């Protein structure tokens, strides 16, 4: 999405220094074609950064010049909670517009082309942002947009996301994780010091992340089934928010509380 605002000369001089709120606000003070809510939200997030926390370089200058979608994604990269503060539908419409402008034929290149990001870990950032938008924004989609997007997700986005997420899941402390492509199932195993074992199974549908995963927690001796259900709900919530590896960490932490005889984290069960 091209930006129509022009970088003032005094702002350009500061682009190589610190991330000061003044030049960010000056740069985006009067954008003509960008949703005001997204610009305000992005500016608010950038303004809370301390000087020097964000390296402002040539890539960042291009990012700021391109417009509010990329600015919003940058803010999201810094703090995922920003997703709760904007109109998901308007953001989602922009994402779909960006996707339609890039043919999705080459899975190896689409990570960079999809959102045209130029950031550290750009492909991973793009896919994770899209995951959250898909999960939170699918219901408001009109029928035509849904028919167009779902096949793209199943053919390109889902395989790439699964590859990234399952690889990260292998590195969760205290959990042995194994993904089986034929069944699209991630199996996590955890064992307590006294030999007590439990398992977590996450099965991904063909159109994941547009559709929610199926989560099953194996029974733990002496633990009520209602608590197992809470464990599963916590995993599902974390998958929607931050991905499979983070969900495994939440599950592992709550299982350890059970092994230690402590009530599981109530916040982690908040759905």
C-alpha cells in the first residue's frame, strides 16, 4: 500500500539517530489514505519506546514511508497486545488487499512478498501476524473474501506456519515434542521427577490457522477431568495468541503446578 505522505527534511535528518516520538508523529501527522486508527495506534506504540530501543535505518525509513499497515505491523512486532486495540476488520481488509496484489505461487518467496516487510525475521513476523489476524478476523469476512482466502491458507500459509511452529516446539524446556505430518498432529510428552507422565495432542485442521486446532490432554492420575479441560482450554487460547511453542510452555508450566500440588495458573485459563 503506497504512502502519500512525504518525509519532511527535518525528520529525514533524524532517521539515523534515535526513535524519538516527535519525528514519528511529524512523519505521520497528516496521512491522506491511511486509516487514522491504525496510524494513531502505531504511533502510540512507537512513542513509548525509549531512545535507542529501535534502530532507525534505511529499512525503517522505507517502512515508515510505505504506510500505516507496515507501521501497525511494526508496532505489533514490538508489542502483540496492540492487536487488542484496533479494529480487526479494517486491518484484515488491508491484509487481504496486500495478499491479492501478490500472486501466491511460490511458497519459498511468499513470506517476503506477502506483506512486503523488511524487518529482522521478516518472514516469521509476516506469518505470525497473519496467523493472529486469521484467527481473530475470520468471522467478520464476507463470503467472497472467505472463498478467496481459505484455499490460499491451506495451500501455502498453513504448511509454512506448521514448519516454523513445529520446529520451535522442539526446543521447549521440559517437553519432548514430535510432529507427525501424515496426521497433522503434534504430540508433547512431559514427565515428573517421580515418573508420572502426561501427554498433549494438538491436531491441526487442513485450513489451520483459519480453523482452530483440536487439543487433547491425557488424563493425569488423581486429577479431575474438569482440570484437564482447563489445561486444554489454556493451550488453545495460547495457540491463538502466540503459537504452538508458547502453548506447550503454558501447558508444561501448568502441569508442573499440578505435579507440585499447586493450583494451576488461573490467568492462563482465562478464555
